C-alpha cells in the first residue's frame, strides 16, 4: 500500500509541476512524447529485473 501511495503522490506532484512549467512557458524536463516516457519506464523496469535476477550485489 505504501508504494501505491508514493506513486500517487509522485503523479500529483508531477501534474502540479507540469502546470507550473506550462504557465511559466518553460520546456518540460521530460521526454515530450509517449515513446520517450516509455523508454524511461523500460530503463527502470530493466534495472528492477536485473536486481531481482541477482545481477547486482
């Protein structure tokens, strides 16, 4: 349950920051496309998989 709360909080903070960046007309410090975001998710999932497989000690 803690991880879900953390994920929801991160989403809310991200949405607020996105609104602030848009209001200030600043470039978003994240990939501007879904493919870019999915690439970041893939990197994270690959890291988690490597940890679970015991590749990091």
